[in-house]
């Protein structure tokens, strides 16, 4: 029903991903797999809503009114089985803005925030800019399947200077959806030590199979948590500085709003107001479902290719998000050698795993791309692998 067959033209738009894409790839029309951003257009219902709004010609200060809150609440109920009260919804200027607001609210300079690498690097970036320390609770890697080191986490949370844990669920970049048992254990440890959880759930609607992103504030012990949602990932709105924070606890919500306002929050972005009223609709839900199915098929094509031609590359299971995590260490020991092969020889431009706190030899690929572009990239990878000698004519060397 919807068109995922063509890349959107990002030239001359100021798009960061396009700017960072090597000129050789842009010249040859080869898609980039760097950055968690789709290569096709967003939902038609959003485009229609924005077009109508733009034609009105009035872009003034905009309220998070009852219509807005009702739209968000209905979406959370129908798409995430997340029943919320409308007053729990707090509009902000983006996910990392919300992280920064939480850091200012709960910590003092030189105190710590805890993250679980490999994880989205901008949490640490926010902490650094605010003069806070980042404390690492490294995930345990068992053949590409990751788990939280709860023993280490308990130790880190026991230290009074570590007052905040940032959860990423679904987890970027390893595409992991944390289950109920994981979340309840996390809540139990956090409550024991008085640590607040900020749960980044902006990929929450993008899950596969039986995996579902459980809102953290709905699990046992998770009532006093900060949950962040957004159009950013689900509808390709990463460049719009807006998000919705959901806080169940009355006192924490009041404190967060006060800090948000002190951080120079003005109003809902009027363009985002129009966008969310186009996205959080029945038509938006249909588009989202088809997008998830398209990404799942992209993943299937990639897994089949690697199973046939590069079986020593470990691909983590895709439970959520549209980024996938690959372990190339059987073939490449260093990031330099890996990127020389991928970028220069295979024209496969991707993110290094070390950017997310992993060892060298890992990459993250954003796979929300048209099939024809993915197939072309796999053909180029096959050709480069044969030239390099890691793939023979029959498939595996």
C-alpha cells in the first residue's frame, strides 16, 4: 500500500547524513547505512497534515493542549498497550534535551550517570557537556546475544554519587528489546539504591516477532521513572527537536517540568504539533506496520546473504529498532582494516561499533532502505569479499 521503493532526495536540504556520506557514494547513487535514519519518505498522513498546516501560514507559539495530549494517549494505548493519563505527558525539545534536563535535575557536577555500552553515545555526550561523569555497566556478549550485568550494576548503583541510570529500550545499537524480567530486576536494584531510571523508548513502536517494548513505568517497581517517546525514529523525524516525556509519579513530574522550564523550554514546535496529529492516527499506524514489515524483510535478506557468504560474521538478533549489529572480528581485528574493506572496497558506509563503546571490529547498520538499494549493496559486498579473498566463487571460503 505504501511506497518504500525509493530513496528520498536529501541533496541540498542540509541533511547531516547526506553531508557525511562520502562523495563517491553520492556520485554513484549508493545508499549510506550510517545514522539511524530512514532512506524513504515518512508516512503520507504526516506529509498531508504538514502541508495543510504550512498552507495556513501561522507558525506561532503552540500549546500542548487537550487535542495533542489525547492524540498521544490514544496512540500509546493502541500501539503500545500503554494506558496513560493525559496529565502525565510532558512535551520537550527532544530526547537528548530530556536527558540533559534529567541530568541537571538529579545530579550535581562530577556525579555519575550509568549507561550500558554498547549504547547510544549521545547520553555520554550530554553528561560531558554538563560536567558529569559517565559510568559504564558493560553488557555481556554471548555470541551476539546481549544481557545486562546485574551484579556489576548493583555495585555501581550502590555508590551514592551515581544517581541516574539511562536505559535504552529497544537498545540502540544492538537491537535488543529488554523483557519483563530484565526490567523488573533493573527496577528492584534501582529502588534499593534510590537511583532514578530514564527510559529512552523512542524506538518503542519498532519491534519484531513476539518482542514488545514494555514501558518502564508500568513494570513492578518502575512507577517512579521517566519515559521518553518521540516521532523521531518511528516516523523519520530525527531532525525535529521534540519529544514527549511520560512521568507517572506526581512529585517527579512536577520537578521535571520545573527543570524543563528552567532549561528555556518555550512551546510545542508548531510543525511537530501538526506532524503528531498526522502520525498518531489509524493511517499512521498502518504505515508504521508496513514499515516494520519492510525492515524485517531487509533483515532477512541480510541474514541470508551473510549465512551463505560470510557466516563468520555474527549478526545480533533483530528484536527492535532498524539498526543491526555485526561482529566482524573473525575477519578484521581493527577498525582501520574493517573500514578500509567496507568503505573503500565494498562501498558500504556504516557506523563503527567503537563509537558506541564496544571493542573494535563491530559495525552498526541502519537498514530502513529500499530493497533495490540493499540488493545493490550486497552485490558490491559480495564482489569486494571475493576480491579480498574472504569469499570464494561458491560462497564461503
